[in-house]
């Protein structure tokens, strides 16, 4: 996948605002577990084409892997508005929601008194 990253980077050198090349490079980064790079490429791709389905889906994958489950869930919801029948996306949504539930269940309970909350 390193070769794919190089190829898409060369492509971006020819046409910097190419959302498809950015999204494809993000996929190559995902395959290499470079989730921060994948998220950044998807951010840029979505700044050029806000409803690009694959960029939303890939950013959700990157964010989920980074533990950003709430942001990943938001990406999935946006993508589902574009492709509501996507089985892969519906399955991804279930995995992300399960991770959110697990994170909430594992979070420590902290009691805050009213006087502390106002300061």
C-alpha cells in the first residue's frame, strides 16, 4: 500500500483538489493502520466535496479506529443519508454504536456536587 500512497500523492501533485485521489489515498492509509493520515485526507476531501460517500465512510473507519466513536457515528449518519441501503455501512454503524455503548458503560462515574459544578 506504500506504492499506492506514493501514486495518489503524485496524482495530487498534478491536481491538488482531487477529492477522489485523497479518498483513495486515505484507503491506502487505512490499510497501513495510519488512521490519523486517513482522517486528515478524508477531512480535506470532504472540504472539497462534502457529500462524497467513500470519504465519509473511510473517515468513519479512521475515527472509529482512533476511538472517536461519536464523530465516527456522525459520519456514518451522513453517509447513510446518501446511501441508505448500504449493507456495509449499516454493519459499520452497528459496530460503532456498540463501541459507544461500551465506552459509556466503562466510563467512571464521578459525582459532582452543585457547588463544584458552578465554579
